[in-house]
C-alpha cells in the first residue's frame, strides 16, 4: 500500500468505532493518524501535534461535540479539510455540510456509519488532488482601485461577455446572459468580483449597464444576420430601479438600434426585491410595458417571498445553481426543482436552471420536465467575437449530425 502524505485526526467517542477508523486509515497508508474521544481532546491533540490535513469527525458525543469542535477550528488553520462520519439523519448532516463550508473548511464528503473503506479511500484521494482550503473572500483591500475602475469604464476596457442559455431538448441556444469582464491592458482578463463592488459603491452601475446594452445589441444584430435570433439578458441591481432615468435611457438605446424591448431580459436577484418600494415597482412595470422580460435570479438562494413573486411582474425564474449541484444525492433538491417547475407553469413563467455542468444533470432535469438551462456543460462565458464564432461552429456541427 503506497503511503498517503496525509495527517488525519479521528474524532469519535465510541471506542470500538474509533479503533476501526484508525486501523482503516492506517491500512490505507495515511502517514500519521491521531485520535480523540471528544472535541476537547481533539483540540489538545492539535496543540501537541500541529495542523492536520483531514479531520474524520463524528458529530454527536458527550463533552465537546463535533459541532463545537468544528466551530473552534474553523478559522484557526489547524484543520484543512473535513470528512463527516455520523449516524444523524440526512437532513441534519446536510445542514452540517453547509456549516462546514461557511466556516471556511473544505468538506471532502460524508461517509456515514458504519465506515466503508472504498468510500473513505476515495475521499482521501480528493484531499490530495484538489485544493483543501477555500480562497479567502474578497475584501476591500483586494478590490480594484477606484480611479483605475473609473478609467477602465471611461476607456471602454469593461467588455460584455456572453454565456448562452440553451434548450435542454434540442441543444439550441435560446438566449444569452450578458456578463462583464475587464480587459486590462497589462493584467489581462480581470474577474468582475474585483471591480463590480467598486462600480456599485461609486454609483456607476447604470453607466456600465447602458454601455453593455449598446454593445450587446450591436452583437445581437450581427448574430441575427447570421441566422441566430437571441434574447440578451442583463443583471440589474434592485437599487438601480430607483433611478428615474433607467427606463427612458433603455428605451432610447433600443430606439437607436431599431430593436424591440422583447430583445432584452433583465435579471434581478430576489434578495433586493423583498421590500421593493413603489418607485422600483414602477420601473419594473415600465420595463414590461416596453416589452422587456424580467427574470428573478438565484431563486431559492435567499429568503424567497412567494407573495412578492406573485405581486411583481416577472416572466422568468432562474433557479439557483446549488440545487443542481446536489441533485443526484439530495432528494430535497429534486423536490425543490420539481416544485419550482410546477410553480413556474402555474404562474405562466419560464424556469431556467443555472449551473448545469454534466450531461447526467441535463438528463435528470429533462426527466423532471425542465427544458431551459445554463451552465458550463453547454458553454462558458465568451467575448463577443468568440461567441459569434462559437455559434457558427455549433451550427455546423448540428447540421452534420442531422
């Protein structure tokens, strides 16, 4: 058995089960295996031996339990990744999975009880082949300089990128979500996480939006000339709805391109709409009166208000990607997707599933009755010229397959 260069801590209060776990880890070739009967002992072990790569952690025990132990080590760097081993019910373990992630720990998986050597071995291999710590969240000192962002906007370095939405049945592109990337002259492509908060703080989101709409409608015209009719979807912050110039400016941009409002969709996250004031509601109504579509984005990620969903004039629901990531293993996610599809049908709203990354997921969604999706399985976001080439190449491939 080859040696795994891993230091593993077993936290288990049942003496026999702890012994089995230690023996199993040693038989799998782990370099060092430590053990503790409760959270307090585990903390003492870490103080003595130093950080470990993996903690195989039971949750329910006398004294300091696994939950408190995870809270204690979450920000300490003493534990890089966690494997949950517990006989608690599946719904409680799912909640702990979320807690582990929020604590900044890497969750390798859940082995349940009793332990199975093959499952444990597969999870340990994950600790070797992937990063075992989440990148730190972006903070103020990692954001772009405000002057640099203003200059980038003024010099048109912030470009629209396009990620297709697609029909799960036919594979045809049904529309695109328009995203933003910073084409920096020396640093290359910069993520929106670095500059979008700065734009929002400086009140520049509208200026970016209007420029993106203009750029995207130009691309839309080129795509139409090649035989592709695509709706363009833009992210819109709820705070932007308060602007009295929003709808008038969008109307003028549409007129300059001789394009109908039905060519555009505006995606708004639900969290900003729970208490939408009358001025925001007016903007939503005006956008719909212009023919634009409205989509509620990341549905289910926040504290959804079904009452507000019924009150606000949306055409589309975009279900948060977390539901599809856990579709194969979480019955509740399957139920949530089915319920959302039924809700959309009842309310006359299209349902788009975000985050589709595998063909297995696509087929699962088709079986549930979903027909519209978006995700890396189909295409990643692309610059405008790349997107037009992608459309042509995909068209050629589909024609050859008929």
